[in-house]
C-alpha cells in the first residue's frame, strides 16, 4: 500500500521529466485499481502524444460511454477544458480526492 504521507513530502514539480515518468510508473504500479465511476478524478497511465497528453495528467470522468469506456475532461488551473476524449479503463487510474501537500 502506498503511504500518502511519505509521498506528500515530494515536490513533484521539481522532478525532471525523466524522474517524473519513473515516479508515475512506480506510483501507478503500487496503487490498487478501483472501479472508475462518474465524476471520479482519474490520471492517465500512459502518454497520448496524438492528443498532447502525458502520463500522470489528471482529469474528471464526465460521462460513462460503455462498460469500461469513459469520457474524460482535462482542465487547466483556470478551469478551461484543454482536452476531452473517450478513454478505456486500462488507460486510467482512479485517484482519491485527498489533496497531497506539496512541500516547496
């Protein structure tokens, strides 16, 4: 089980791109899979270069299109949507809505 208190001490924004990719690879492999539901916060498991989305980007499930297929909306810090697309469950991981404390 991932200890979220230990992870909260990591300032992800300071990690290099390579280290960020490694971090998310380990992080996602350690997280237990939970069933994805409407309005869940989810993260991409892999890069989607054709949509200019990177592994670890966080979005919200806005519609269930079929079993294990979800419409996911990705927004910037101002709430503007920059991507919305259908994704399969294996492309996503559901996140807890607990805020991680980022230490500068």
